[in-house]
């Protein structure tokens, strides 16, 4: 009888924990739905944002390459000046 009581208590505890987990998941999902709703996204907006992101990534790469080239150009120019002197 005691073992049966302990078993029932454990089952009640497990169900309570499962219910708390379920309620937390519901709360998280409600929050996520609200965030998406508040963002007021429009059809095709995601694709536009992805395209803009890709353009910015490319611009960063181009800038980095140009900066490297400019730095090398300056070094060569300085070396030439020193050779002339």
C-alpha cells in the first residue's frame, strides 16, 4: 500500500512538472507569435532583407580588399621614395 502511494505521488509530481513545462512552452509560443505580429512583416520582405544582407556582406568584402590594396600601394610608394633618396 505504501509503495502504491509513493508511485501515485511520483506520477502526480511528474504530471505537475509536465504541465509546468507545457505552460512555459505555451507562454514562449505566445510571445513569439506576438513578436512576429508586432514586426508587421510584409510578403516578400524576408527575401528583400536577405538580398540587402548579401549586398552588405559583399560591400564589406570589397572594402576589405580595397583597403588591403591601398595599404600595399602606400608601402610600395614609401619604398620608392626611400630608394630615390
